[in-house]
C-alpha cells in the first residue's frame, strides 16, 4: 500500500515539474531623464557639479555623462561662477583660493544642455560647531568595543536641517543605515527639539553601521571624523526619501514601490522631470584618534 502511495506521488511530482514554463515578463524601459548632482560647499577646494542621463533599470552600466553643457552658479553676493566641462559629465569650479560664499548667501544654478534650460535655488544655511567627540568602552548587544558620541547644539530658530557625515580613517561611511539626517536637533519637523543638543540616536549614528545587525565598534588607532553639513529643507526630504528607499527591503511586506526622488531642479523648457538636487552647505567638523 505504501509503495502505491509513493509511486502515485512520484508520478504527480514529475507531471507537475514537466508543466513548468519559464515566463519572461518584459519590463518597460521608460524614457531617460537628466540627473544633476550639485553638492557645493563653503570649503576652499574644487567644487563639482555632475550631469548624467539615466539608463534602463536592468542595464548594468555606468550612467553616461552629459558634455558640452553651460553651467553657471551666481550668488546674491554678486559672484558668478563658471563651471568648466571636464568632458565626462563633471563640471568643475576651482574655489581653492576663495570660498564661493558665506552663510546667508543665496545661490542660483543655471544649466543649458540638450536644448533645455534648467535652474535651481539654494541658500547657504548656518551650521553648528561640533563641541566634542566622546569615546567609551561598552559591552552591549552590538558587541564589545569602543563607541563614540559627538556633541553639538542646534542653534535657536526652527527649520535648520543637516546631513551628518562620518569618516573612518578618511573613508566616508556611506551605507544606507549610516545616512544620518537631522531636522533641528531631532529627526523631523515638529519634534520640539529646537536649540537643543542633538538627540542620542543622531549622536550615536556616528558609529559604523555596516549592516542591519547594528553598529560595530571602533578600533584603537582609528581616526574618527564627524562633519555636519547644512542643507535646505528640500535637500533634507530628498535625502530622507533616498534613505527610506534604500532601506525599503527591511520593511518586508510593508515595503513601498520605488519611485524617482523629488529634488529642487526646475525644467524651464518643457514638462520633462529633471532628477537630482542642488545644495550649498556650510560645514563644521571635528576628528579624534580612538584610544
């Protein structure tokens, strides 16, 4: 009797397996879009704007750079900055001898390319100083080792937004969980944390977070560097959206469909959406050696 049952099951499995067909579902490629990455700052160094064009999702290649564009940034202080075409999608302005502006300056980006006129506006907002970085030895759920906190106080006045960047031995920590954003001294508008020291979760995110399992400790002799970059509110929400989509897989069944992230670039020629962001940051920084 058992032999008959096994034989019947075997025949059924073979029959089902023979009925499986591979179905290729064509994915629409969609139209290509221009992407502008304009991250400028008040440091005396080269300033770069990159202009590229999107590729189909499944095309595993570097996005092509747009050349022969006219890229100009002008400021409310009367400066006109011409960015030189490097022939690969990068446009450079040499600010090694003088910063492009100071806090409070308003900047306008103008790009002429492929018959399109693109513009954006960004203000160089204030940034708080970093008072200190404190290191301590802990043996917690993340593991035994040295962990750090930075201390900085958000200035009084609602609406300041920041991107806090951490570097380990000169290498920028850029995993999705390391994308550290602050609205005033907290996570979001309306948190009533204006003018306070940044809340502990923001201070703690200066520690390396290599994966979803949590933070990892620093190693003795490491150089830990923290930078606070001021952003515009549009840039804050742009980065927040990017972070949410990069971490979408952690939401399991609650994951949302991936969409283009909205920036602050305006297409003055037609209705085509221009992707990317224009931000001019003031930067404060502090670094220590892990003992």
